[in-house]
């Protein structure tokens, strides 16, 4: 199980992780905290579904939200960096996207998801296009996030 491997690696490496979620609504936090011992490495999980929440809780600037949108590389990066700082963690992870079935546009279709990862010396985001139902898109977003964390931890 990916989540168990992540928790074990975080504990083994003495690292902590914090998560900021939008379209997954806490699904990633729930997945990680379902593992016994996760409290040793997971302290913060925030759901910032609205732009107001992203601004109020994570300090994402209105300029970034207005210029690039809530579903963007820039917002995903800022969410990951902000939750990492808020939690005083070594790793920050964010998910923002359009799970559907509505809310998409030609420029930003349903299934567009950005996953941000802030490490100790870098921060980036990855862009994905998932297909399926709302629940499938949310689950695929969490699964891909777990893959990214595992890859990052393996490289430490």
C-alpha cells in the first residue's frame, strides 16, 4: 500500500509532511492518516476549496488567484509552499483541480489537476489530465500524489 510505504519512509527519514487540498476535499489527508503511526510525520491537512479559503488560510495572493486561477501551476506551487511553512514541515503537498462534472472550460477542462510538491530546497507542480467520474478524478489525483511523494522520498 502506497500510503503505508510513505508513512514508513517519512518516519524512517525523520521528515514531516503537510497537505493542502482543494478538489480532493481531504481525501489525501484521510488516506495518509488512515495509517497507524501517521501522527509522527503528519501534522497538518487543510482543505481550501474556495479562493477565499486559499487566500485566508494559506495566504495565496489575490493577484495569483485572479491572474492564473485556482487551478494553475502557480496556485499549486503557492499552496504547497504555504502549507509547508504553516506546518513547519519538510514537505508540502497540494492538489487543486476540476473534478467535475461541471466547472470546466475549453481552456481548463474537467479532469485538469495540478499537484504541487515543496521540498526542503525546491518547489514545483505537475499538470495532469484525468478522465472519469468526479470520484474517479479525485481518486486518481490522490493516487498520483502518492506516487509523487514516494518518488521524492526515494530520492532523499
